[in-house]
């Protein structure tokens, strides 16, 4: 099994509903995001996936989130936890790459590249990961 990972970052504000503590107040983070692709089959160039495509998609999604209040994004349902942010970024990367005729969705038995996980770090010591397994 081969694996490639790219990273990007963004800064944004948010607050957590239904949370009893300081994070229920508006605050911000400098998020770091890792996107990981896995697969068993290399292309003709000996690569699982060209880093350029994955990095470009991840950076595009992070650019959309940069310097926003994440609570204003409908998909987070006014509760943009790191877990929901990771899931959102995963979906958005897949959609962006479909436009480039790259299907990174996982299917049973798929040996080609698929987007395995997205990890979102709120701090250097706190991360949440969305993965398909």
C-alpha cells in the first residue's frame, strides 16, 4: 500500500454551540490540515497521485475557509468542530478533483488512489481526523 500526504493551513474564527467552556466564545485558530491518499497501483510515472493535484485541491478548500467565521458556513450547522471541518474538507477535495477527472472516492476493492483521511490541527497538540475507515 502506498500513501502520499500534503499539508496546508488557514486561519479562522469559530465558536462551539452546546459546549460548556471557553470554546463557546468566539475565538480563532491557525489550523494546519493534512490530506492523505492511499492506493496500491502506481501510474505510468511511478506515482500514486501527482502531489500537485492533491495540494492544489487542499489549498483551494483552505483558501475558502481562510479568515472567515466558520459558524457562517451552512454545512457546519453553527457548530464547526475540528471533526466537522475535517469531514467538510474531505468532501470538498473529492468534489474539486472530480472536475479534473480524478476520482478519489473509495470503493470496495479499489486499488487506485483514494482520499483516505483528512486531519485538522487546531493547535500543535490537538487534532481531529476524518477517515473512511
